[in-house]
C-alpha cells in the first residue's frame, strides 16, 4: 500500500453524543459575581461511564454543555473563593434523551 493512501472514516452518528443542557443562573435578592460561579455537571451511566465537568458561567448567568450522552445528569452551582469551592443553591436532576436539548433555570437566593 502506498504511503499516501488515506482512509476516510465517518463518525457513527448513532453513537456520537448529541445532547445538550443550557442553563441560566438567576440571583434572587442577592448580588452574584458570575466570574466566581460555576456549574458542576455529573453523569454516571453505562454508555458514557461517569464524569464530573466544571462549566464556566458568563456575565449574564448563562452556561451550556453539549455532546452529552442520554442519561440522568446532576447539576449544581458552586462558588470559587480563593482555594475553596462550595455549593450554592439546589441540586437539579435532568434526564436527557438522545439528541435532546434541555433548558434549566437555577435560582440562587443565598447571601454570599
């Protein structure tokens, strides 16, 4: 076979993760410095294994994660202060189907 022989491989669309979660963090009766707030997303299922991912939140409180497998995800917000992280607000559970986009709103009403 010549050295310049290439084989094009198309991804298996059925097995590529294509789910998405969009979220909005909304302060209620408090002021948040969004540069210190992150969304932590965790998953544990047979198709994708398990992982925890830290997602930045923009100045408007928006975040998004895509390329997700179907499954049940837990989402919580954390605040990073110096070398410490702590959860603020509730933990949300999102069930995601193949190719689905879910949108959630996270209300934070804690004094920080």
